[in-house]
C-alpha cells in the first residue's frame, strides 16, 4: 500500500500512522479488504487507526505486526461506529475518472417514452394521494464489485427482473431518500436542498455496505430526468414532485454478507397538497413498550428496515383514534420522533425562557431530517428565542402542560413540512393506564409552527430566496 493509495484529505494523519500501517500492511489488506472499501470508508479506517495509535501511545503500548490483529479489529469497529454516527459524506466529485467509483452524468442515456407509453396527466394536482401516481420515466444504474457502475439510463417506467435470492429480498440491504421539486410562482422548477439528501444517502450507503457514488453526478442526472418529465411537476403552489432515489443489494446469493451487486434507481411521483383543507392536527400514541431505534443501531439512516417494524404500532395507533406514534426511548421516556418525522417542542422552559427544543443527532437515534435542519437554520437566523438540541422527556411534557408552559408541538418532514400535534395518548408505565394529554398547538400565540410553514413554502415556491437551498432544474 503506497502513499498514492491513501484517500484524498488524509495527508494530515499520514505521517503519524505511516509506521503503524507499514507494519500492519498484510493484516489490513487481508482482513479489511482495503481495496473493496469506498473512499469514505478508507478515510474512516485511517482516522480510526490514528485514534488507535494515539490510544496506544498514551498507554505506552507498542504496536507490532505480531500483536496488532485485535487492535486492527478494534479500529474497524471504531470506523463502523464513526460511519454510523458522525461520518460526513462528501459531495465533492470523486477524483478517479472511473466507473469503479461512480456513474457519470456525461454518460447518461435517455430513452423517451412513446406516446402510447405516456400516461394521462391528473386533472387535479391537489387531490393526489402520496405515492399512487408515477411519472413517465425512471432512472437506473447497476453496480458490480468487479466492474463498477454501468452507464446511467433514463427510460420509461418499467418493472425489474430480480433474482429471488437477491439480498434485498432476504436481508433488507437497501436504502432510499425522499426529496421534492417544486414549480415556482415564476414557473421555474427547483429542487429543495438536494445536496443534503445526497449527503445522507451516501452516509447510509456506507452503513449498509452498498456502493459509493458521486453526489453531484446523481443530482445532475435527476435534474435531466425531471426535465424530461417536467409536465409532471404540478402547476400548483401547494403540490410538488416527490423524488425517490433508492439503492438496493441485488447479489443473488443467500449468505449473510455484503452485496457484491447493487442497483440504484430513481422514481418520481406528483403529490397533492398535504393539507388540502387546512392544517389538521394529529393525535399521537405514546407507548413506552415500543421503540423505534437504539444507540448503535441504524435509526440515523434512511433504511427500509427502520420503517417496517413501525407499521404495526402505527396500525395500533389508528385503532385507538390516533394518527401517528410518538416514539419514546429509555427509562426516562425521551421523545425521539413522531411517526416518520422529527419532532419539535416550543415552550417556556423551566428557567422561564422561550425555547425551541428538538432531539439531538449525537447518538444515532434520530434521522437527520433535511426539514429539521432547515427549521433550525431559519430559527437561528431569526435569533428570537433559545434553540436547544436535547431530548425532552414525557415527565417534562406533562409538567409543562400542568404549569401551562407548553406552547406548541409539531412534527417536521419532507411530506408535510410541519405537522401540528394536539393530543398525546400516553400509556403510563407505572399505572399501565392511558392518559390524554392535550397540546395547545393550534391555539398558541405566537404561532411559530405556522410561521415556519409559511417561510419554508415561500422558499420552495420561489417567493423568497434562501441562498444555496434551491437547485434550479429548468
């Protein structure tokens, strides 16, 4: 392994780890399969080796090829944990001009649907159900461990031929993203913060042992795909085009291992107004017997395996007169997420301060939502109240209601921007009885939630500019 093989950006650590790596070259290449790692995974491994070297130096330990096997294993564990919680996927172009590393926009082939393949457009955009209507075209590219990526293709929407042994069907090796394009008041089509979705998608690919790709190349390909289907972007200031990039493991072998083959594809759906008749608050079922995620797991990643186990609890919530589940965690019943959304609490805290509180991203429980990030950035720009990233607990919620300090509670996500909460049906773990907790979200003044909603919508539909957030398609 020569210095030319180290990933870009590792120069600052190379000097300190060179002797370690030189002495353990065989273990790294044979145990870690270095050349099969993505650029980001290589960097994480290097960083982890530096951590290992530092720990060993502090404890006066000597790293040698003979005693290093367990330490290398520890470094790999650190790297995986780093990928799970703190890794930042880069949206910079991948340096090597090779399909092994990514597909390229310049290689994009577009096969347009014939008139007979094209579907009639909806007569009303605002009444479309989420995920029921598809645009005419899709994008796809395949990956193989030995050959890299195929050329990307945009073609008429079609079914896949998938081997019944494909790993995605047995072990859920897959991930997806959710983003939107909007037709603005000036008739320009724009995507909302696609770079943030790509950053999250690349992080998830690392965690799912799926192949890396260049984020900017995929954004440019999606841009061209939307141009082809531009008449599917609703002519509406409340509807939008939902974009679903997906990456699945297609290796047709049943062994529990990483997939040596994969398929990336992108679908688009025109979706109607989330609130066609105005804001409708939701009631939440909060049952501490169920958890959505846990430290060391994959709650911070947009994988299908996070969603399937929640469907039963959502069904239970509906049967009990609620619309969503409020996910609690740990003995102190931390609020983590609401349904498939991030959660915000706006209250007067116990110190008498006006505060916006939302769970942190530090321990891998919370999905780093793009809308969540946007609301926090907007609130910081306003600089009118305290912003805290920490877990509120059910005891704090109950106390704030009793003391009339609770103002608003709402979910935040791509589908709705914000979703008001007006009731929590809470199962008290001590008494095993259900309690109705009423949240004054719809009556509270000032109405921070509605203010967020209006600002985000103004940005999305071109009535307001927020530098760097909107990517013009056409």
